[in-house]
């Protein structure tokens, strides 16, 4: 994750969101939820106090909720109505990205592993795993439904990234969306490790095939 790129991306997102929020029609925005109701949604992930590991050099914090997220929709509807509708179905886009002291790398990886273990125990599917010299990545999705009809959807996406460049990112997207929507969300919000979304969709197709075989 390039630090300058991260800083520019976050700034651009916030500028666009607040500009659109000032112009958009309230009727196009999604329903506002209280923090308590948002935390109770099945796709919400509590990453804990990951900021305690930040060394303060580079920090990107984005937390977009409704109705602010819905402010994008009117400006996307002409070019991409499907994406506009998708954003109205989101409740949260949260990005916590930061640099950390090399001495804290084991601790940051420990948070990643503990969070990953908790998500697996809670029924999330770990659809992408990357373990290498350069980075550690886990991508999870929360599936609602049995996969046998059109009512099956994803209620949550979680991306946990720790790189050997002493940078980490913890991302959570909450709402109602499909597997094929993730690449579009990644492009719109420049989510970390987006280059693997093609692999992610392949893994999800394999996952669905395994579920069908088990049934």
C-alpha cells in the first residue's frame, strides 16, 4: 500500500462525499441507523483499538454511513444505475489504515489473527488468504441465505492487511450486496488489496460449488 496514494485517496473520497452530501436530494439517501443498531448488524466488524499501534506517520480513517453514502447515488445514476442502487443498500464503509513501528509487527499480526479467528467462529467465510514474505491478507464475507435462491446476499465484507512495509489496513463494508458487487465497491472506494477481487470471485464460486456438493 503506497502511503502517498493512501493519503490522496482518503482525501479525495472525503472531499467528494461532503460535496455531494451538500447537493444531493435527501430522498435519495439511505436510512440512517444509530451506532447501536449499526453495530448489531451481522456484517459489522469491531476491530478494537487498532489505532494504538499507529506510529502517527501515516493514518487514513474513513467511516462513511448513511445518509452520507447515499449522497453518491444521484451522481452515479446516469452512468451506472446499478452502482447507485448498490450504494443505497450500504450502511457502512470503514477503512482504518496506518503505519506502525516495526517492533509492533507481531502485535499487529496478532490482532489480525485474533480478529480472523473470531470471524470464523461467528460464521464468516474466509474466501481469500495470502501468506507471504511481503504481506498477510485475510478477506472475509458474511453470507446470508442458503445459496439456493436469489435471496442469498452478502451482509458484510472484511479485509485485514498487514504488510512488510510496516503498514496495516482493516476494512469493513456493511449492507446488502452480491459477490459481483465487491469489485465495483473496491474501485469506487479504492479498498486495499483490490487487485485480488478477481481471485476473490473465483474463490466464492468454488465456495458455492462446495456448499452445493455438501447439500
